[in-house]
């Protein structure tokens, strides 16, 4: 994926091969149009990149990076004809990807109108832009500046704002990569109010912390740069796992976007130029088993829900995906809970030269992985074929979200009071006088 002046090192072949190696049998990637670019043109480009290379089935989210009547109409085409039922909006990356609140409102409205899920990257981009300037001026140019420019409150504020906009448009909301305790709490509180909000912690936020940004090795620190950043509160991963196990958070992803050392070095003198992104697609299943099941926080059934079946329901491909049953796709992972492995960049299947989980011992690994009825991983290794995966359309109006949205529409209809018209006097305002008063 092109991002921040370079291209992520994992393509659709190495990325999906790594996914299968780790026990993930389908991915959903993000189409990211440039500001001003047609969403349909960007979608077609992603399909051209993916179709010849994918080793497993895949779908696409589409990002809305600008707003116009053209974007509005293209969202409808994507939902009706192209198999897209989720649109992601950025509240960060000012002047490149970020949408202002009015555009967010319109994008949420249209997402609901076409039966899609609105996704958000929740950070206050305007505050971040100012914090970056302050830190650079203060001489803080290393990766530790990345964390300091994006404090937890900036993620929480944007999460609250996104929930508010979703409530006012009655649009189902999906908060991607929940990285902090305060943002997770807001998602949980919204659910308790009856709002349709899904929260997604990722392998990174569940498996490691932002303490790495302060490492003396620049490469090590830069290797952990992603947005929102990992939090340096060591209790955050466990807290997020508790909420995931209890149902306050719903499912897991990775936001997998990998860069090698020479690419991260674009920001060697300015942390804001370090390409944002880390690995996770290969290690997600093992990390969540280790941090969730092995610790006794969740059982195996909940593990299946947060890694597979809930995502299939949210993106409306259940029971085709996310279930083992007659008529469902033959995507099966046989899990060995007793086998151990140590995660390392030296042995992983991704193309990147770094792994944020380096040295983590995991109890629980995929023993056999079957994709579309074919064994693609066994104890002897991974055997995949480029282009063997297929695009899976995501139909609109996922029942897990829209059954409640439809009900809320009925309950929250605008109320009009029938009354006698006012017949008394009313003052008049002279526009010229008003303009003069404003100049006083």
C-alpha cells in the first residue's frame, strides 16, 4: 500500500501468505484514494493489485478521504455493485487524509443510507499537527516524539466525537485500532447507551506497549511507530484484553502495514516523517490466544468469536465465513494449544525486517490451515499459490448492526408539536444596523 511517501513492503502475496501461516484465512484490506481521487478508480486499482497475488480470500474497505457529490454517488455504487459495505474516515493526518466534522457527518449519513458500516481512525488531527510543531521546535525529533504528539486524550476526544456524530446520524460505527483505555471506555459506554458501536483492539495494542518508543536504538523505537501509537502505560494491553473478553470490545484486527528499516529512516531526523505501520497479520491469532486464553481471560469459544465469527457478522458474510458448517466455505484452522513458538523476524513469513513481538513465546499455534478446502499449512510448512484467493463481496445492511439501526429509526423519529400559530407582534431586524453593531 502506498503511504507516507513509500510503499509497504508486504504486497498481497507475502501478506496473505503470512496471514495463512498464522491461521487467518481471509483478510479485508483498505483502499486509500488520494484526496480528490475517484473512489471507484482507487477500488479498481486495488483489485488489480490484489487479484493476481492473493493466496486467501479477501474483501475491501474503502476510505473516504475527501467529500463531494461525486464521492457520495460513488459510495452508493460501491455498496450496491462492488461488494463494499464499510467506509473508513480519518480524523487524523491533517491536510492529506483527514475529514473535518461536517464531511464526517455527510459521510456517516451516506454510509447509513447505503447500508454500510462507518469506520473511523479516531485521533484529533488538528491538535496533533500543533503538537508535532511544538516537539520539533523543542528538539524532540526521535520516535519518542510520535507518542508525545498523540497523547491518549487526543484519541479519546476523537472517539467521543465520532460516537456523537454516529449517534446523530444513527449510523453504525466501527472504531478501528482502539489503542487506549480511555478510548475503549468510551466505546463501552456508548454500547451501554444502546448505540451501535463496535470496538476493535488490534494485535499490537493487545500484545505490546509504547515503552519501546523510548528505546536507545532508533531502529527499534521507529519499528513500533504506528497511529494511534502504542501506549506507554504497561497496564493497557491487559485492560483492553479484559474488555475484549467481556464483550465491551468486539473483535480484533491488525492494521498490518509494514516497512523496512530504510523506509522508516525517511523520518530519521523528524519523527513525523516515519512511515506509520507495524506487522500483525501473521501473529494475531497466537498473540490473542497467549494474552487471552492462556491467561484465563477468555475461553476458546470467545477466541473464535473475536478472531473470526464476529467479523464475519459485522461485514455480512456469515455464515459463508466465520462458521464450520455444511454450505459454509471450507476455511478451517486446526489449533494446537500445547505447541509453543517464539515470534521472530528471522522466522516469520512477512517481507519486513522487524517484528514488534520479537522474542514473545506463544503457547498455541495453527497446526493445519485449510483455505477453500485446500491444506495450505501443515507441520511441514506453508504451501500457497498466488492468485488462488478470491474477492468476497460484503453485502450491505449487516443484520448485527442494522436490525438495531432500523429500530432506532422508528423510535427516534423527529417529533412535531401541533399548535396554534403565533399571532402577536414580532420585531424586525435591519441588516445594515446589525452589520454596524457587529463593527462596534
